[in-house]
C-alpha cells in the first residue's frame, strides 16, 4: 500500500473552507493538518501546514477535496439501451426493457466498466449495482461485473436483482381477474444462487460486496424476502430493494397485502439499518415514520423518477423525519446517464417546489453530505467511509477549481452542486489507491472501452416492444388513462 | 464568406436518420443531398452522395448535424454570483443578487464571453441576454456585451433589462399599506436609452439584435410597457419579458390590475408573435388561450424554476393549446450553469410527472425542435433560422457521436437529450462562420478567459444581504410562511 500527502488543499470545514494537508497511509486517512479557514486566511493569517509530507506529494492548490460519493442505485447493463427507451411509465418501460435486454456476458462487462467510469468522473467512488442477471448465467453475470469493478478499482456493492414472480404480476389487477405465468426459476433456486455468489464474491476488505436485493414487493413473494433476510443475517449482508416507485405499485400493495408496502415490509422484518430502498416516491406519513424508526435509507433517483413520470419523492419530509437519504443515478435506461453530480443537483433543487418555506430546502453542503455520509450509512459502513475523518478509508475525490464550469470563484461546493461541472474530477482514490489522475481513469483504457461500445452497437430509431403491445391496454384501463 | 460542405453526416429525417451531404454557401444552407435513411441503408442500399463538394470539406462521419439551439433567456452577468446565492425564492433572491451585483463593465464583458462559450459548447448558437444594466453606464453595458458576443461570433439578442419601479414594489402588499422609493431613473429616460441602443447596436444582419425587454409586470408601469411597444413597432424589434415566475407575482397582478397579468398585457398590446415571455409558471387556462391567440412564445427555464422554488410551468398544456415553447438557461445565479442541453433535458422530462398519460410527454425529437425552431419562432425569425432547410442561415452544430457519453450507439437524439453529454460539440457555425472546431472555441482564447475569471474572484462562503434582512419578515407574512 502506498502512502501519500495531499498538500495545501481546500476542504469544507463547518460553514467555511479550510486549507489543509492530508496524509494517507495504507489506504486510510492518517492525519490532517490543523485547519486554516478561508476567513482567517483572508484576515491575514499565513498558511502554515504542520504535517510532514509522507510518500508521494500531491499538489492540492486550487483544488477541493471531498469524500467520494455513492452512486447508491443503478443497473449497469441498462447502459445498452440508454437514449432509446420510449417515453413510458415504469410498468410499460420495464416490458420494453426486458424485450431488448442484453444477454451476452461481455456486454455486462463493458457496461459495468462504463458505469464505473461515468460514476468516477462525476465524483462517485462507490457504486451499488442492482445487477440484472442473464437467465441461466446468473453467477457468470455476477462474476463478470465483479471483474469489471475490480479492474476499474471502484468500490462495488453488487446487488443481484432477483424476483420470483413474472413481469405481468407487477401491474395491479384492478377489477379484472388476472393470472400470471409462473416465474421461470423457483424461489429456492434463486436464493441458492445468491448464497453461492456470497461465497464466491463477497470480499468487503477488497472492495467487493454482495447485497441481498429482491427487486421489490411488486415481483417478489414473502418467501423470497424472508430468504433474503436470512442470508442477510447469516452473512452480515446489506439489503437493497426498490420501493413504491410508482402509483401503480401503491395500488398493487393494497391489492396484495391490504396495507401499505412499508407496513408489510416492516411486518416481515426486511427494514433495518442495513436496508436501502430505491425511489420511495409513494409513501404516506405513517410509512415515513416506519422508515425512520427502522433506520432504513432512502435512495433518491430524481432523474429516473422524472423520466418515467413516477413522481417526486417527498425528500424534505424524509429529512424532517430523520430518515437517511442518499442519491442514485438509477440505470441508464431511465436516466440516461451515470453522472452523479447531475443526480445530486436535481435531487436537491427539485424539492424546492414542494415546500414554499425555503428554510427547509436542501443546501449544497447538505447535498454533499447526503451523497457521501448518507451513502455510507445506507450501506452500514459509515464508521469506515463517507467523510474526511482521520481513521476512515481514503475514498477521496479531488476537484479542479480552475475549470471554466467552476468559475468565477465563489462557493466551491455551491458551484459543484448547483452548476453543471464538466471535466472537474482531477483525481480519485479508492481505499487509498489512485484510479483517476489528471482527469483520466488510470486503471483501464477508456478509449478501448469506447471503441468496444461503438463496435457492439448501432444507431437505431424507435423499436417495437411486443410485450408492451400485449399489456398496454390493460395498463391504461387499470390506471384510468 | 467561405463555403464548405459537410459530407456523410447523420441528420434527423422524419422519424428516422439519414446520411447526407450539406453544402453551405455564403452563410446559407445551399443544398442537401437526397437523403439515405438508416433503415434503407441497413436494408442494403449503398450510401450515394449526389452533391459535389464545394469549398472546405468537413468529414461528418459518426457525427450528428442539428440546427443550433437558442438559449432563449439568460442574464449573462449573473455568472459572477453563480454557486453562492442563498436558497431563496425569487423575491428574496433578487434582493441578495442586487446587493452584490457586479458594477464593472469589464466584468460584464467577461461574463458575456463565459455565457457565450458555455452556450456554444452545449449546442446553442443564439443567446437572448436579458442584460442587467449598470446604473449610469447603461449604454456602456450594452456596448461591451455587444463587443463580447461579436468577438465570440455567437448570434446575440440583447434585451436590456429595464424597469421603472423599485425592487420592493415587486412583493405583494397583502393587507399592509406599503410605500416604495421611486425608481432612480424616469420612464422617459429609460426609453431614451433603449432607443439610443437600437440606433447604435441593432444590426440583425450582423447577428446583433436589440430587444425591448421590460423586466415584468412586477416592476414596470404601463407607461414603460407602452413605450416599449412603440419602439418595437417603430424599429421592428422583438419583445421580451419575465411573466408570472412566482406565486407572489400572481398575487401582485391581482393587487395591481384586478385581473391576471396576461389579461393586462393583452389589453395594453404587449403580446404578439414577436413577444417571448420567460417562465410563465402561474398561468390559468384562460391565460394560456390568450398566449396561443396572440402567438406569444413561452421560454421555459426549468432549472431556475426549481432552484428558486417557483414551480413547474404547465408546458404540456402550452403545447396542447398550440403555444410555442422554447428553452432558456436563465441567469447563472439561478441555475447555476449555461448548459443548454441540461435545460432541454430537464425541461422535457420534468413534465412527465404532471400528466400520467405518457402519450402527452415531450419526446427527444420534439425537445430538439422546441430548442431550435421554437427559439427562432420566439424571435420572429423562423423564416431564416431554426431548421436544416435549404435557404436558411447556417447556424449549425455538429455533435461527436463517438464520445463516451453518447455510447453505446442507440438513438443519437435520445442520447443527446436524455443523457448527460459532455464534450460532445465538435463544431459550430453561426451564419456559416465556424466558431467551434475540434471541440474548442476558435474565436477567443478560453484559457485567458478562465484566468481572468479566476483572478477577478475569490472563494467565499455565504454572504449577508442587507436588503434581505430588511424585507424578509414582510415577505414571510405576505406569503403565509
């Protein structure tokens, strides 16, 4: 493990900035110099670093150092369909998505690389990949995504996406009596795959984590949830799921359980301080209280929620209730990018229209904390990650404050969160290992990746999904369209 | 005037793409080869350009050619305060903005350059600058912004921002009796400045246009509006104004006129096919019908409307009513970037949550048309700009489809609008003159601009606005906070 010292770098300190030196030893933040704030500096105090440089010296001048962000919910292989998905709500969009899902492990590998690169270059050092598994090649899918994340060096939380009901079961029945095809794989077989994945790939110390990740109440039986809870307890795994992304799912929960989805998930014991839940758009106040009480984390995916017309998650209410919130890009078929800074910006300012009292609005500094410490909390790892704290792991990002998109100089974090920063990530480290330098990913050849993505795709216009043709009329009826 | 030919380039053609050659002669699209669609090409037809190359040959392979977009509402000098403005609604935000407004013409020059560069590198070839005038240096402000836009070569619509009531008049009185300081300059003097600006700077053939641009009903008397209408008629000038950005303005219009702002503006004759109106968040159905009937244009500034908590403009209703809509970034103190592709993305997908019927949602192709032809219509220049049409002016943008953010290859326009494209503008031309080549602005030195912006600014944290301290209590009372 290499050691290094970042000298003379700007960091956030209480409500001000400070210029400090930061020592990293064996992948851990070993020491930080006593801070000199910008205010005291402009009042005439000289900059006086008091740390000896250890190892490689990194010049932090005119740069901002922040803890790495978490891309806390995505589906990497959706990259293959970004830009082309129809303007549909989730239920129809899913049908189109699965009609054209990539079935080649090599594609999974390339899109995991692409997801990692875009996340890194927008400030993320961790990614939660709710990974779509190729039927019949489930463990191979997990293996190849693991390989991709290890090669890039990003910290990966691989959450194999599992279900045990067929797609049509995810749409409310309404007045009609609907029957659904049984799912092609048994619940037990699915749980065996996950357990085997844990044995083969779950290596937290090496930056690779497996999560139990039922897709959501809309497509999973209680037996599947309970199997996941058991695995989570046995192997100390985090839990991840979609939750109440759409109004249709809210209806479905009532049909299925006679109560809200949150009440049901609490009853069966899925909610915990190791549980992160993507979307959470259609929760009521009692549901919100349950999330707070169980210390569950909400992963906010604002762009996906707009793109699919899902709605605006009540993020200000979550914050007021003490629920931990962090951000995700969601899969690139519903966003259609993996730019975490974009998700943080929109995920902050979107809520200003939901509460006319501006004193409740999310400030840029709060947004940064949600994206870093909030992400770590959601993965039950806040003791090791998520802030610039001596003793925590060095998952760090250094931003170039001389980039046009961050000028003129005003409030660096304000510019980063509220602006549209491009090409601003100068360096990134995961576990103390540098994986971005001078604005370039150093661990893989990004030009080759581009060439592969180009060669394996072609420009096309709108496709026709056969499944959508089958289910659209029912969807419109049930949803009153 | 140079001539050139773009060969083998992808363009949008009906609901497909075509590979064509495009000839530009004397600043005008002179000819386009018969189109070969991607579908017919993949069906085995060979690519057969049938145009002889004239002038310089530009290789269009793996690139997409679109008409330049319009950044149809911004305030360039707000760039100096981006990133640092408090989380406030418009009325308080304005007070903070003006307490720290730049008063140096050189700053106006630099921020106009910066606004032009960011607009260009995100697909815009025209900018509507609702330009804040330095008191006492009004014509100098207009002169220096004009100089900046001429140097960059972007097409500029300079709309000097004028008012004749003081800032506090923009907040509803509520039950209280409020008196306001008189504005420091008379209505007549203001109109004289505008008329002089028209004489000195209005040169449409050279790409510089002056607009009459009262800031809005909240700070302008009818006399000012009427003076603007007269100038508009006499000199054939377009008209620009803010309209009903906030709920407070909706209240104020009722206090001031006893009717809606739109009804009042119609009555005094401000609305026309030369009138573009920024924001339009708080209109009712009758107001919308008036905009359609008068052929007025709505400029949608989605990011600013979120950032300031103004609300969601009813854009789908405008489109259904036949009102022309285009996009703006708004000033960088309320956005805080001038990335037009970001405004187009958010301004499209934001509305999916306002109408559960996805058949009404804005598609990427519609968004592109709104940003190009919609912008031209709003400036009464659709006969000359806004589409790839033989005979129209060559304001063109060439996008590099091999950039990682536009891969894998799917639907190029879908990727451009719904993704988060970075560094994708390869070339841009205004009036046939190339001003971006190989991803770089060729007309000014952007590194020098960065250095100037850096040198004239400093990192700072939150400031205290004295005006906000004076008016905040009244604002909270009137707005029921």
